[in-house]
């Protein structure tokens, strides 16, 4: 007979006669309760109520009339959010399952994929499909002809030997560098058009050349604080112009690192219209125990209010986040 599982509190706040307790029954799920130790009564608390109770430890009596409250939620409200703990750290897998499910139920949802293949380019050159292919039916017809033609070529035949024929059918050079690789890509997309599934969709999209230039933003140099006279100051530079000049164009992906770098990456991604990735390590809140509550203690030396604000903006604005461990997402 299995033993009953005991769930212990993760955090407790004592403000007599109350004790507020945060309980995490499983990763990604939190519950909050308040116990009156005099009356031995228990009330369930919302997240906002628990945070207000927690802030009273530092601020004293809570006054709701003078509190700035910011509520962040997913920017794409139409996209489903994973609800099971098993989905934590498997965001890409969840994304492909959802997309393939939508494509399977509604063939019209394949139109955005066709449009992407027609418009995807690099340095002004179309990578996947040219103007000869305008519709899904035209794409399937072109695939049938391409598959038949490629089957007659040696698997290691270089793309340069048959590029003219494929361009005539509507295909550009992003499908592969040999006959075998092009054939494999063609078969993958034919499978998607017929019966989409997560693994096939992931394999196909993973082979499309999309990321050519990557910029990683990390803080460096010395800003005008104490004892930095004569040291290089990188503040005030227009990074977007510097990046464009160095790469001779706009990067495809920008990665932020640390609180400062993540915020700069957010600003640059919005300005340049590119995909942003944040690295969730060394965020200010996780460096010191209860620093979100006792941030004033570190304000003079670390400017925690600014750092927390930078983390909030950047982590809620990014397109995706990379972590080193499962615990960085869900806790221990």
C-alpha cells in the first residue's frame, strides 16, 4: 500500500495572530493559505493577497490606495499555455504538438507555412520557394515532379548540378546541398501536407536555414560610477547602428545575458524587429535570499529596484528563454 505523500510549506510568514504559508504541491503549482493561530481557522489566499501580507513584514500596515501593481501575462492570449508539470522545460515540444494538431484539424492553417516558405530570404535572396509556386495545390504538384526528378540522380549529386531544374519547378537553394538532402526535405514537407505530426514538423523546420547572424549582449566596460576615471566607458553608444555596421545588416537573433544584457536585448529586438532570447542565469532576485522583499537593503550598492525592473521587462518581453537546469524554471 503506497504511503500518503506529505507536502510541506515552502515559505511561512508570521504576523501575529496570522501565519501565511506558501505551499507548492508540485512544480509550477502554488497554493497560499493563512492560519489564525488564536481561532485555529484557515483561509485561502490569492497571489495578490499573499504578496500584500508578505510586504507587511517590511512596510508595516498595507495601504492598497498607494500601491503600483503590474500584472504580466502572455502577449499571445490565443495560444494555449501548458498546464502540466511534465511540460516544464519542454516548451519547443509543446509548441510543435500544438502546431501540428492545428494543421491536422484545419488544412487552411497550412497557408501560413506556405507564405513563410515563399517569403523567407537572406540578404535579399529567397531561400525556399519562388514565385512559380502560389498555392498549396501548386506546391504539392511541384513536389511530385521534384521527387520524381531527384530519384533519378545520385544521392551525393551537388545542388549546383540540378539547381536550374529545381528553380524551374519553384524551389530555391535552401532545401539542401545534395540530391539526397533535398529529397529528404521534400519528403518531410509532403508528410506534413498529408498528415502533420510533431516530430516531422520539428525535423523539417529545424533544417531550414534561418539563423545566420547572432548577437549576444552582455554588460561590459565601465559606466560613470566611483573610481572609473580613465577607464573605457561604453555607455551612450547607439548599439543598433554599431551592430548593423559590423554585420552589414540586421541580425536574425539577439541573446541577452544577465539583467543588463537582457534589457538591452529587449530594446534592440523591438527596435530592429528580430527574435529575442534571454538567458535566465544571474538574475538579481535569485542572488540574495528574499531580495525581492528586502530590496531596499541592497539599493545603495546594487540598485536593486532598477535591476528588478529590468528583469521584469526583459523576461516578459522575450520570445523564448534558455535555462541551464530544470530548477531554474520550476524551483527545487
